[in-house]
């Protein structure tokens, strides 16, 4: 398995965010995307973060423990790292840069045309990372993967996740619980 990896970057126009792409229009960048960003990717937490009790205090620690979205310029140079924070913002907090998710959608759901094959494909290709967040591990999640907006894979055309999604896989004996959470923006 891969630990702390960054999947191939995607165009910023496909990045999750509150705007929607309409024919003939370029989707504005997501919250916190630098003006000169042309690519973005999800950076998985580092393997060493799993099983630690580290409570991240800095942006760098949040990126290591929780993962982050990384924005790149046309030369693939890192422009900004937007680390995941586990806070919902709280009453009165500025939530303009928060992403929201819908789900869970089970891989066995009729909303997916080849959901069970998705699990097999991710595992066969080594496209999974160990669940690092205690809340996920406490619920039995074993592996996690990010699929970019509309990314086709394993017989799925990506229409079920136009803003991207996180795939959560459980141990084989609990594979019926495998699911995705789609990014709403």
C-alpha cells in the first residue's frame, strides 16, 4: 500500500467547491485556491500518523495527520497546502473555506453501477491508504482513497461524484459497509 502519497494532480477547474461547471463557462477555483493554481491533488496523511495520539496544532501537523489538498502552478510547483481540520467551525465561525460531503453511499447501492468492483480495483492497484483518523478507525474503516471529480474507475464513469469523493473500505469480513462520501463543495 501507499502511504502519504499524492495521486496525479487534476485541473483546478475540476476541484471541489461551491460553484458548478456550466457549458461554455470555466468553473471558478475552489475556496483557498491561489489565483495562479492550475492543478490540485489530495495528499494523504503520512503513515506514521496512524496510531498516534498527536493532536495537530499547526497547519503542517494537520496535513501530516489529517491530509490536505495541494495546489500547484503550471510548473507543478506547490503554491498552497490546505490542511484538513476536523472542526465544523462552530457557531459564528467563518465557514467559507469548508467543504461539505454527502453520504454515506454504499458501494452496493443502485446509485453506483459497479460499486463492488470499485473495491476490488482499488485494492488490486494498491490505491488505498490506511485510515489514520481515530474517528474512522473507531468505526472500523480500514482503508481510504480519494477519487477526483468525475474520475472514472472500475466501470464507474464518475457521474456519482462530480465534486470528487472519499472511498472508505472496511476489512473484508465487513465489506458490505464499504461506502463513499461525495464532495458537495
